[in-house]
């Protein structure tokens, strides 16, 4: 939404702030613990509604007394957006968001920038990461049989569809990659367990007979079930925990053995 600039000049004098206002006030101040669960659910509902992106569970900590309340709050909010509503309250990979219902979206006319279609190379890399996460760059190149170009990866990083997952506890401590919440949200998935399985892809005509996605045929051969968070994922128990800095290069030199 574009904003209309005001014609009046902006005054040079600073805005007066309360004398007792703290210099570094928290973005979300803790809610009064005496508030009822339904009252706090209304606050969280407004928070998610006002957010342009899905709100992670961790950002709800100022509004809950214990983690077990999250599921109760979700149920309270969902009850107000049943089938009679044109929008739905969704849980997307440990995040909350409001989304237009699919049957209603078909009747809406929206103007939005058209994204440039992904190249075949970018689609291949994205599919490999989605079905084999967490995975290192060298493992992606081994599956594809050719080296990765920086331009292909830059597209996926710009879309924020992939993210660093941690470092493998192997020589060189290579950085591993996986899909992001934005990826799940874009494709309407609640988690990676909803990714289509091998038989689903074949029945949809997206895979020819005998064709595989970087070894997907070997890991899910003979089954049409989609993978879940603990299946089809390599090296999960070998990842090194810890915070990863924001300035991460996909072509991290530490991946070289």
C-alpha cells in the first residue's frame, strides 16, 4: 500500500517524550498476567492480523504464561474463523498467520508484482533442498552432477525460500541448508511433511516413469506417502547446535574438505 506524502513540512523540533519513558523500551511489553486467556487471545489475534508476515511462536512469549496455552489460544481464535468466514487462521511451521480461504480467493482480483519464473536449475536446487534437508552445497552438487552457480542460489535467497540450518559435525564443518517458513507459506504447506511423495508427483504428471528427484526415488521408492520431518532427512543428528550469523554465504569456504 502506497502512502500519500503530506504537503506540510516536517517540523525540525523533536517530539516531546514522557520524562519517565525508558530509552530502550521492549517492542512488546509483557501482558498483565491477571488477564484471562480469552483476553490474551484477542491481543495475539490483533498482533497476527497486523503483521505482514507469519508470526513465530517465540514472539508470543510476552502474551502467554506457559507454552501449553498456545494450543488453547489457537483454538479460541480459530473458532471465530470457521467455514462461514472468508479468511482462516493458520499454523505454518510454528508460526501463525491469517490467510484467504482457497474457495474465496478465486473470486478476488488482486494487483501484485509478477515474480519472474524460476529457472529449471533453481527449481531443481529448491526441490533437492526441500526433500533432502538439511543438506550441504557439496551434496546438492553431487546429486545434480554439476556445480552450482551463484546466480541460482541468489534467487532462492532473495525469495527467502531457503535458510541455513546449522553446521554438520564432519571435517570442515560444512553449512547445511533447508527450506524456510516463507517457502511453506508460499506453497500453502503447514510443514515439510505435506510435500508430495513420489507417487503423488507421478500421478500429477510431474515425474516421468523412472525419473527421480536427486535420490527421492531411492528413499521413498514404492510409497506414495509424503515425507515427514524425521524421514528422508539426512544428517539431522549430526548438526551442530548454535546461533548462525546473518551474514552467511551459501558458498562458504568451510564447506571445502
